[in-house]
C-alpha cells in the first residue's frame, strides 16, 4: 500500500509543473483562506458554459479545502527550488 502523503506529493508536483493549473490551485486556495470558496463552488456549479468534465474536476478540487491549502504550502515552499 502506498503512503497517501506520497500520492499528495506527486499530485503537488504535477500541479507545480503546469503553470495554468498552478495558478488555478493558488487562486482557489486563496478563496478558501478568505472563506469565499462556497461562492466559487456555486458559480462553477451553475455555469452552463463549462463542459461536464471540467466542471466535475474543478468542483472535486474546490471541495477539498485541506488539499488546496496543503498544495498552496507546497507550491509556495518549492517556488524557488524549481
């Protein structure tokens, strides 16, 4: 069995390698810290222009606040190492 923390590290590094995704995750983490994530989730959920796959991916990530905040810590800590 793989340690879940290693899976998170792999996910964090994958996010770090994609600048567009990195920026989205950092913005969503900022919304989470500011208590504005529920409004974002509602806006994404009601957006008829988003395709179902994108919507589901964004909502899954947005609903995992602890992952967003941990990812933010990782991304900021490794910013200068990359």
